[in-house]
């Protein structure tokens, strides 16, 4: 475990990063909703990639529109929880033996969320008829 001052410093940095992401998503929300599709995969194939809709979902989440966020991408909340955990665990430059297992776990959880998003999108590609 690290000292309380280190914990507060890391928490402050994490909250600052989360605040910047939330603030940017909140401000950009009107532009994102009216903007063009920027996903190269979607433009070329006509199908949504695993993270298609995540920007719109994040903007909706920043405005407090949970239902709309889930409609844009149902894994937006697990994605951001895993991302925050990943930043929290990996942000420190010094690696201690006690923290090393958590680094792997946070990375695996984040990769599992991305894998679930991929599976979710592939299932959408299957014709329903």
C-alpha cells in the first residue's frame, strides 16, 4: 500500500483526468450529435466497429442521459469503469510487487470489455432473417 499523501495525489490526478474527459464530452455533445460519421471502418464497410457509438454514448452520459448513452453503445459504463481502473493502476511510474497483479487484472478487465464490445457488434452483423 502507498502512503495517504500518495493516494490523495493519485486520486486528484485521476479526478482531474475524469473531469477533463467529462467536461470535453459535455461541451462537445451538441457537435457530436450533429456531426458526420468519423469511423473509417463504418464508412468503408457500412457496419459498426466495436467502439462505434462510444463517443456519442460518452457525450450522452456526460449530460446525464443514461438511456440515450446505452442506446448508442450498451457497454459505455463498463468501458469507462475499466478505463478509470486502468488509469488508476497504471498511472504510477513506479511498479511495486504488490501492485503488479492489479496492473494485469485491470488490463485484462479492460480487454474483456473491448472483447465483449466486439462480440456485441459481430452479433449485430448477423442477418436476422
